[in-house]
């Protein structure tokens, strides 16, 4: 009978093996089976089996367990997990009937991490906002009362401190400018240790850098330069670290974008370089010393980029310059496009505002502008933002004795003279010279430099209009709508709750 399958070129034979040959074959197969079952290793390991080097996996190399490569995330998490803490913030409950005010409290949970061995913890400002009592639970189970060192709602960062009775682990700050889209990212939180759900770990990649113009309700930060990641940031993980494969913190987990309220792979972390710039101020004085250049600006359009012969749509366009400002002294003019600031490429107005804000007043920084298609190198001595705005308020108050304070705002009539002083286009309205933290205006994300053009569906041209509207609704608890021109020139609708 013919063989049913054979290989081309193979010799075929009709002879059959005898009983002795069959026995020898059976013995051979038995011996091979015994050797395989005993796990004897007669072969050298392949390159794929060899442990990865430090250069391949970051500070922590991949190790072998029973010949299987271990995830590079394991060593990172084991190194830093004990530095991540749970933060419990107790605050007075809102939206209660008047007879219950002051007698009821609510508790919110978040995360943070030690960045100094003497007990300093970095977290989000919104985690500790309005807290009357802060409690920190560490990985070892120790519970400490914490004090607020300083909070900065404008960046949503805060520093709290405990007096540790144990040796604490810390997480070093990395360099968020060095990360690239596609890099691995590890998010760690300590959301609910009371329920046995301490130290959650999620892994993903860096999806984007420099995200801004996001809205998170009353807790929307003014300065946004977010890292976007698809590593899940779950409820209670706010304030926890976002890490690279070296175990360095590259961001502070802050928020998600989701139609359902749960993670859909769009999470945001505050770049750690922003924290580097403000944490020393929070520790030293409890507030942030910010830089001020003195310009009104907008993003560059495609048409403007082509006209100025830019290689891409980037930079910021100067719409106007404040009189006697650092920008004016540096020679910056209306229509210039700033493409570099302090040796960093300028990509958008949002990113540029962050770059300026993180420079200390008094520092001299280089910048590069494009004017009529030609690059020009300039330098300017940055002013302190608070001092500059205070001078502006004094100038405004001396010109207009009808200044008012309402809903946490200091307001003055916006006049052509004031518009000229600050280098802005004049529109009828009142100028917001100051916003106090935690007030109705602050919760509505009304910023200093805003011009109120309409309040409670009525036009506003002066402080007299504001006083009349405020008196008419003095006893009302209804929400107050505003139409405003924001500092960047955009028109927006804001809602204030008295």
C-alpha cells in the first residue's frame, strides 16, 4: 500500500520494521520522555531569556523568575509604593439648610506622596480645599494629623506636612520636559485604605503633553499644562504620583475627562516641573511668587504663521503691551510673535502663561520674537505679579473713587485711560482688579483682569450699574449669570452662586 503523505525527494520503501527495531524505538522514546519530565536543561539560554539591562528598562532592570521575565513595573512599584499616602480631608458640608450650618461635616479622600524625609507631602489643592482637619494614613498603617503648609488653586497643587514617627520613603522629582508621547507611565494612588483598597496601581502611556483650556467646574486651575495619559486615574487617586520607569515622579495625578464619571483612558497629571517651580515658595511662605510680563496675547493663526514665515503654527501673538511693563522695557511690540521664552520653545498661549508664571520676579530671561518675518533676540527683567497687580489696583482706585467689592471681587469702572494703561482694547464694563480665594467669584473661575460686561442679564458699564444690580438681588440665593471678557480676550459666560 502506498504511503498517503511523503516529502518530495524522500525515498519510499515497502519493507516494514521487525520486532527488535520496534522495541529499540520504544526504549528511545521512553528515555527522551524521562529527560523532558525531569526538566534537565541541556541547551543554553537564548538572548530573549536573558535579563534586560538597566539601559533597557530604566533604573530598575527586568529580572527572571523561573526563567520568565518579570514586568519592569514591579520593581518600580515595590520601590515607591510606601511613599504614597491616603489623605482624609474633613470640611464643613455645603448646600445645607441655614439651621444646620456649622454642625455638619463631610469627608473627602485623596492621595499624596512624601517627597522629603522630614514629612512633606505633595498633593492636589482640591484634595485639601476648605479642610478644617487633615489626616494622613501611611503604608505602614500609621495615622497622623497633618497641617496645610500652602495651597495654590491656580495650579491645583498643595503641600501638607506631618511629623513622622517612622522612617518614610520618598519619591524623587523627575523631569517632565524630558518625557515623550508613547513613554510608559505608572499611576499610583492610595484611595480607600479603610476599605482594604490601598495603593492602586495602573499602567499606560503618555498620550499627549501641554494640554490646556480644560474645564473642571469650580476647581478649574488657571494655569494648565497637563500631561495626558491613558493610565486609569480612579476616584481617590487625585494627588498621587505619575511615574516613569526610573521610579521618578513626572506628574501629579489630577483629573479625568469622561462622559460617565469613570475612567475612559483620558487622565491628566500636573507636570512635576511646575511643582518644582512653586513648591519651594509654598514651603517658605505658603504662597507662590509668580512672574509677570505685562502683555495681552493670543494663539497664532495659520494665516499669521504664513505671513510671518514661520515653519509651523506655533508661538503666541502679542495683541497689546501694558505701559511701563517688563514687556515694554524689553522692546516687545504689538504684533510680535514670541517663539522662545527662557530657552524654551513657545507652542501656545496657555503654555506661555505657565512659562511666565513659573519665573520669579526679578529674574532676567531671554526671549525670541518674530517681527515681519525676522527673528529678534531680546531679554527682559520679569516683575513680581502680585506687586504689579497691586500697583494697577492703586492706579485704578485713585482714578475711580467708585470702586466696589462684590462676590469676592474688587471692581473698578473700566475706562479708556485704564485700557490704555494696561494695553487692552476698551469695552464698556467693570474691571476685576482682584479675586479673593474661596469666594463665589473664585469658584466661578472669574480671574483677575476679567471685564464684566453683563451681570444678571443686565448690561454693565460702570460701578454704579454693579451697585444697582447687587442691591436688587441682595437677598436672593439664585445663581447670577455674567457675560465677561476674559484676560485672553475671549468672551465667556460665568455663573456665580451668592
